[in-house]
């Protein structure tokens, strides 16, 4: 007969034998997944490209990095009144070309301005504005258009930073000028003729997105010689990408995708976005990339300022 101690040993061995295959199936120490890196951020946020956003708590821990340039694109008086430590200031007016005011600042001039702020191609750039991301995404798009590989926009901007009682300074940093090599990417921009061709010859795979208000889209709010919208364009106000409560941040990915899909935009669509001057449109383009919708998306930079003032462009109301 077994002694009591022998029964205990037998029971322990039996339990261990049962546990080993379960542990193996779940990925124990000998499993290939042991010690693997955490799930990517998109598994948590649902965003296709979560690194396009910089959360304020993340940024607060990055300010001492020498390979990071933080850019404030608010009004100059707001920057002077207090800004994120180490942030440099970029003028909103210097996002359009000073001579050809409808389209993006020319390549050589932007390279000069970016370099003067210490921006070079190898450094990560983080941009913030008052809070909505409107101007920050416009600068994001210009940097993207000129080939910068790593640019983030602060989610909630300065409004969120300030509400969280984070450090603010009036000290203007000393900038070491850098060399930014600007290489324009024609695949992320389009001109009037391209939009006109797509509007007059509808393609089920192409969506023309009007990022203005519904009143502008309908022609009730006229901000050019004529009011209305590009024929066959759909309307989705850029502001609907943000939460209603302050500080405003981007809505969860699921909500954003639902809004765009309701407007007929899918992962396989090519989206042409316009607004009045290409600023709000850049915000919508940023959001589309954030959630992974559309392919080959383009910004019509002349937007309604060009289309609505032209004499021979078709208009719907």
C-alpha cells in the first residue's frame, strides 16, 4: 500500500503533468513569444498610424531629446505669452507661397525656413497649435509633401497641455540652424484640372471630399465669387473628427471610420480633399491617414478660393 507521503508525491506529479501542456499552449518560458515586445499602439487605440499623434504625457518625457524639434504654430502673440519649453515658432502665413498665394510655399523657401528652425530630415518633428490641430495638421501636410519622414501632431494641442498644468515658458530657445532637404511629392497634391476631370467623369473609386461647413457646401455661406461645391463632392465638416468636449482631441478610430464610411470613403477609395484654402482639408487628410482610409489621397490646395473664383468651373448647390 502507498504511504501518505507517497500519495502526496503521486498527486503532485499528476497535477504537474496536467499543467505542462496547458502552459505550453499558453506560451510559457520556452515559447517563441516569451519576452516579446508589447502589442503595437494601434491594438490599443484602433488607429492605423497612431504615431501620427503625440499625446501630452509622451511629449512631456521627450523634451530633452536632441533629435526632436517641437514647433508652435499658434499666433506669435500666443507663443510670446507662453509656450512649451524648447518650442520654436513657425508663422502660419508661411504655409502658402508668398507670390502664388493659392498653393503651398515653394520648395526652396520652405527648406530655408525649416532649416532656420533646426529641422532636418533625420530629426523627429512634433507640432502643436491652440488645440484643434487645424494649423498643426497643415504644417504636418507641408512637411509630408516635402518628404519629412517623421512628424507628429499634439493631440489636444496647447489647450490640453495647459489644462494639465504642464510647464510653460516665455524663453525663446537658441536654435542651431540645420539643413532640410525638401523633395516635393506630387502624389499627395493636385491642381484644378485634376479635380475638374474627376468631377466631370465620376469614378466609383474616387471620392471628392469637401471639408467645409454644411452651409459653405450648400452655398448659403459664400466665401468666393460663387458659392456651392464641386460637382459630385460629398461633405464632411473637418470639425466632426474631434470630440465635442474641451480640450478637443481626435475621436476614437471606430467613430472616425464610421463617419468617413457613411460618406462613401473606404480603404480602397482615392480621396481628393478640399476646403476654402487647403487648411481644413489638411486636417481631414491627416485624419484619413490616422485611421487608414483611402489610398493615393490628395489635397486640392487651391480649394474653393480657386474653384469658386474661377469663371469656367462647374458648381453644384
